[in-house]
């Protein structure tokens, strides 16, 4: 999917401030630890590092819970990884018709519903176009050969998924990571964890204690443009500033138009992840309608750095 660069300041209310960890990748993290402790585990997942923070547990329970969550994450990543030639998604893209797993069907149906809601502005069939942009990043975007297909060529009948247009390559990067993290959160809860946070390269879901999370300025690396106080929810940002080729107008997000970034807060990360990307590629009128009807809280920042808030997002703002 997109690379999201949210700067996290994770704060447990009423706890003593204590600098626990500074991440080595595109996040700067400062924890305020519960007095009873914080268990941290990190693994390579989604192509880079993913982190689990579990609050108020001993090392034994924290280690077992984190391992169970990471095992589930690795299992599901094997289904959706666009770049793994042996993944179920790659098998579909290669064979053009397969009997799909329940997990692939669930995510695919949710993504197709969003494709329809946005009249194809959000389109999971354009994996080939994304590949061409990456491979041709030294060229101008309009010099690359067009890929002529859309989501309507993806057919689901029962558990059978078929790709009717030979140009279609499904890319679920804008939704699968969120789905996987939601399932990992479920594993933590089943293990008896009462409060935790998973940070998957900037896609975040948390439950239990409240946290304060800062959203990166889309044009000033290292600067926070907005602070949010979050509890029992997920947050994802889609932006043009972290992967682009030559200019922000040729970012890795296909069909992007008017915005520099979109941040969405929703109950689950699959929803937040998908909505952030879908809103990012829609025009203003359609974007506003999509976000308002979703009931998810959202912040959009246009290329002139003007902010727009949706569904009570302003109420989550926090002064630091």
C-alpha cells in the first residue's frame, strides 16, 4: 500500500513520562509507560518493521500474546502479499480464476464495494499500473503505456474469483494491512491482553488506554501538523509525500488529485486504511459525501495546506 509517516507520541494518561524507545524507521516514538510495565515486540512484517506494545502485563504474558499475534500476521500476509509470487493473491493474478479463502473473499468484497461507491476512482484492479509507475519512475507518467481495465472485470461467484480482463492485477495494499492488524488485535484480546497498540508502518490500531498521536506535516518532514487523542480505535493516513517520482503529483497512489494527505479514524484499521486511500483519490464533492456517509472521523489537507474536518474529528484534537 502507501507508506504512512505518522509520528507517534503514545501517552498513557496519568502515568509517569519515560522515554522507552526510538524507532529506527520512519516513525519517531515516545512512550509514557504504565507503572506496571510495557512489553514491546518488533518483527519484520509488511516489508518493514511492525511493533506491538502491550501495557500492564508481565514479560511472559506479553511475549506469548505478541508471538501469537505475529504468527497470525505472517499467516495472513502470505495471503495478500502482492510481491510474493507464492501468495494467494499472486496465484489469483497469475491463474485468473481460483477458489478463494474466506479471508481473501472478505477483503476483496469490501474493496469492491468501495470501488463501486467511488465509481471506480478507488480501483483495486490497477496493480499493473502501479508496477509500471515504479519501473518507469525515471520517465514522465504520461510516457508510460496505459493499462486499460477496471474493477468491473473482477467477478466473484460463491467462493470463486475470476479476472475477466487480461490487464487486471489486483492489489489489495490499501486494505489488507488494516485487515491483518485487526486480526492481530483480536489475537491479543484472546490472549487476555487488556491494553495494547500495534503500529504497522504508521497504520495504527489501539485498545485499552488512551494515546496521543501526532500526524506528520505533509510538506515539512519531522513536523507535526495535528495532535489527536485516541482510544479504542484505528488511524490511517494516505498521502503523496512519502513515495513519489519526481514530484508529489506522481506519487505511488494512482488517481490522486487534490490532496496532500487524508487521515481517518475509525473503529477498525481495515476501514480506516481503505477510507483514507479512497478519500485521497476522490474529487472534493464525492470525497465529502463518502466521508460523511461513512461516519468515520477524518482530516483532509489539500495541497495549499488547508484543513477540512469531518464527523467530529475536531473533537479529537489535542494541544501539546
